C-alpha cells in the first residue's frame, strides 16, 4: 500500500469515521454529551468524596457547598472535553470537506482541550496539566520508539527518577517548602523528617545538640520465678540494645536526635513497614471477591514475592539517603544543602525494587515545574503567559491522536478511560480510511480492543 503524505486529504465523511452508527452529527454529539456527563460525575464524585474523607472530620456547610460546586465544575470540564472533541471533528470536516493526518484528531482535540480547560477552576489546571503531560510524555516516547527514532535505555526510569528526586531534595533541604506549598515536600517530610532542612542558624559551623540520656531502668518487681520473667527479661534486653544503639556516635552537625546508625536503620524499617502495609492492603482490596470465595488465596498474597517491592523501595530509599547524608557530614565536617544531590542519586538506586514509569515521569514533571518557577523567581527565565494551558492542550491532543490513529502507543489505562467516558465509541469509530498513512491503524485498533478487553459495542443510543 502506498503511504500518503501527512497533509494529503482523505476523502472520508464524519459519518463514516466519527459516528458510523448514526448519520446525524447533532445526535452523535448529544450521545457523547449524555454518556460523558454520567461517567464524569461518577469519577469526580469518588474523587471529591475521598478528599472530604481524608480530612478526618465532619465537613462544615461551607465545605460541603464548595465541594458540590467543585464537583459540578469538574464534571462540566470533563464532559466538555469529551463531547466537544466529536463536535469539532465534525465542524472541521464540514469546513474543509475532508480529513488529513492532523485534522483527523490532533487539531480538533487541541481545540476541545482549550475550550474545556477554561471551564475548570484555575487552581486545578496545574494539577491536570501535570497529569496529562506525564501520560503524554510516555506516549510520545512510545510513538518515537515505534518509528525507530529512539530506543529504550537500560535503567532509564531509575535515571529519570534519580535526577529528578535529587533536584527536589535539594530544594527541600534549601527549605523551599516555605515558598512552594507542594505536597511533594510533605512526602519528604514524612519519609525523611526535617532534620536535614537547612535553617538560618546553619550558617554557623558549630551546631551541637545535647545527647539524649538513656533512661534509668527501674528494677523489676517480678520474682525470678514468675511466669512473666522470661518475657520481661527479653523486653529489658531489647530496650537495652536499642538504648545503646541510640547512644552511639553521631556527627556534631547531624540534627537528628539519636545516633547516625539508629537514624538510618530506624527510618528504613519504618518506611519498609509502611510500604509493606500499603501493598498488602491494596492487594487484599483488589482481590477481595476472590479471597472471600477462596480464603487460601490470602496466604499466597501475604507470602508472595511482589508484596515486599514497595516496602524495599521506600525503606531502601530512606536508609540510603540518611546514611549517605551522615557520611558526607562525617567526611567533610560540613553540612550543605548540595549534599542532597549525591544522597538523592544514591538513594534512588532503591527505585530498582519498584520501577514504575508513571512515578518516574510524575517526579520528572514535578521537578520541571518547580525548577521553572524557581527560574522565574530568580529572573533566569521569562514567565510565559498561558503556558500551563498550552501544555495541557498540546499533551491532551497528543493522547487523543494516539487513541485515534495508533492506540498501541497509548497507556492502557488511558485507553480504557476514553472507552468508558465515550460509551465505547472510541472503539466503534471507523479509522480504516486512515490506513493510508502507514501506521497500521485498523490493526492497532483491533489489537487494543482485544488486548484491553474494550469491546466495540455502544453502551448508549438515542
């Protein structure tokens, strides 16, 4: 088959391509609207209810009112994004008389994204941009790789995570959380504590802290022959070991309360336990129906190899960061914010236990966002008006392009999301006319429908 230029027009109508189940553009747009409203409301209802529940207290009337207003506005945003995409596809087809490679998806998706993002609250636009840019980065890489323009690098995800995390940790140690109220700094504070955060008095080199004195053990009133004697002896031995462990040496510039060795091990064990608990809870929740039918699966879940991966990552990252930070203070006899960079790179080796593209790209985009804001503040780079909106539109358009013409390069979860919010119409649209561009579009659609179990059966008809 001859491969046409990307600007060559393809003589297909919007009835043949966009809505083959009905000849009416208006009816098709109305169907997209109705199914999108339902799915968007369901998605954001769960998001906003979870947000209320995480506050841990009964919401006030004003909080409920703001939540309902935000729920309705977010629903309107996502609904507009879904139905206006189909609407602009038809409008451009009627204006041009045909489709080409760019008007088949990218341009109408860009316009639809621009219209819809203006509906959403400005405070949420940055978060939405961060999410779609994350997915679009992975999609763009897959597109380039499918064309043979790039190839995957060994440990590429670890390198991206390491460089990005080291930069964020540098900002954290500089105490940049005072300027940028970002949840990422809260994560660092929870995992690593704030003992490494630089303060104004840290300019003085002789920071000394009083060592915590071990408490005097009270003599046991239990008789040696008591049934609890062995247990109490074991507890006393454990407390004695921990007390000696805490009182070991630490550098005078280390601000953590106990010894460097205890700080390293205790921090790692704590985060390992949290990671293990999260993984166990998630596995049990996702397999709840199967576990109820077959309780023996619970034992396999608790003893499976994969259940410790998140714990090894969190615990390993924390321990390696704390250990390397203390070693740098011991070796140089100084304490600098720049130590966060080598410490962060070393700690990122633990990401190998739990490699995840989504996490690595999220951290990367978060780093770029903060670095850009810092550059604007310092006057190194200009502030570009509307950059967040433009990046959101460009990223969303790329995702819709991939879903339309080359879905095997799209993240499976995003394909399933589009399938749900369109009432399966993303699978029903007839792309056979665009096979002339040499992407194997029809084959990719059939493979995506089969592989991701998203059948081309309309879920709603007017």
